[in-house]
């Protein structure tokens, strides 16, 4: 059986949220060092985690692009928590905070 050592967590670059009305769009880039991206999940305001799919439809490489579109948001501050797991189980996290006016 193959044994893989990873000395780094997935790097997550979270773009500035683009807010229009009750919708926020967030561009996320994920990069891994030695394995492939396996899954990205996000949670809005500490609610249920939801799986997101990369722009190309399948998480299968060391770099993936995600475009999150969050709609039906209420006025006020919101926090989007992001967690990424790579193919060997290493977890990276990120977040974005924004206002709906």
C-alpha cells in the first residue's frame, strides 16, 4: 500500500464577496501540494455544511476553482466558513465576511 506524507494543508484563496441585493458571489481557489483536491464544503452563518462543486465539474487536480453563489440572504453581517479536504485527508479552512444592506 502506498504511503504519502503531506507537510502542508490545502491553501485556500477566498476572493472578496461580490454582493448584489440578497445574493453574494465568492470566488475561491484551492491549491494542494502533493495530492489532489477532494472536496470543498461551506457553511453560511454556522448553519448546515453544503458541498460545492468546482467550475470544471469534478475535483480531480491540485488546483480547483469554485464560484459560490449564496442567495436569499437577510440584511446584516454574514460569515461563510470554508473547509477543503485533499485526497489524503488533510483539511484546510478559510472564511469570508460580508454585509447585506
